C-alpha cells in the first residue's frame, strides 16, 4: 500500500520525514476501520473475527483509506454463534481483550475485536502507546485512564494539533467511542455497527461510558508481545 501502515504516522517518535496526520484524516481512518470490521462481523457469509487489530495491521492507500490486513490470527464462526472456543490467548499485548486472557471476564466473541479497536483509536488520538509493555506496571502511566478522568470532569483533553472547535468535537467523539469499546464486560461494548453510528452522529448524543476496569495483561500472563496458542 502506498502509505504503508498506520503505525508509522501516529506515534510521537515517528521519523522526521513522516508528518503527523490531521484530525480530519484520523477521523476518516477510524471510521473506515470501523466499517471494515463491521463488514467482517456482519457482511460476510461467515463471521470473521480478526483478533489482532492494531496500527501495524492497518494499511493506508494513497488517499489514507484504511485496509485491514494480516488475518493470521483470525477465526471464522457462524453468524448465529455469539461465543467462539479458543484453547489459549491470541493477539498483541496492549490491544488484546481481557476476556481472551481471563475467561472469567466473559466469552470470546466479535466484541474482542471491538476492544482492540478502541485501544487502537485511543493511540491514534494520543499519538502514543496506551501501555508500555517494557515497564513495571506500578510505574505505568495508563493513557486511557487519564483520558477518562478528563472526560468525566469535562476538562480539555490537551491533544496535539487541534485547530478549531470542529476538530475538538471530532477528537472528543473518538475518545468517547473508544472508552465504550474498552469496557471490561464484553456485553457493555457496542457492536461495530453501533460504533459506526456513534462516530457518524453528534457528540452530544453520546452517553458517558461507565468507568472501565483499565486492564492490560502483564508478561507473566502472556509470554510474548504477539501470541497464538490456538
């Protein structure tokens, strides 16, 4: 793809030759990925669960239209099946849904992709990793937690590159939708169809999500950054 992966555009440590994407393009990419996942979950004859949604696996064409790539960890399931069986975790630390690692948190389903999508969009918004898997968890500054507190207190998000009120509303909407996506209980997460609707709608129509249990697996729970045990 002409523009490579989303990963190289969104982090602060990107190359000097790579420009930061503006908020209209970031929003367009987030909405495009949501539509792509909606198609995988609902538009195909057999539902496709990706299980590795992250910036590295989003490719951008010359117009920055996103394409979901790398289906190496994907699983197929019938549309009438809401829960899939899995022998062990699969995904990438920082994006992997908590129920994939801790089965007592709920069944593994298409809502696991929703969690990964939410974590990825928060990184698009912040221009940084949500979780640094190389640091001790007690010293970890968890970006989603910080954002939730700002939204809850109706404070400015202090995000880079916002030029006007329209972009401020766009950024806040992306954050609100993402915080719904990373709810610990899979049943509290919206479907990808609902996410598309939320992104296309007005900010004032969005309800404040419950405070999520901000979960990230440690390396003692998942022994590599990318895992496939099933």
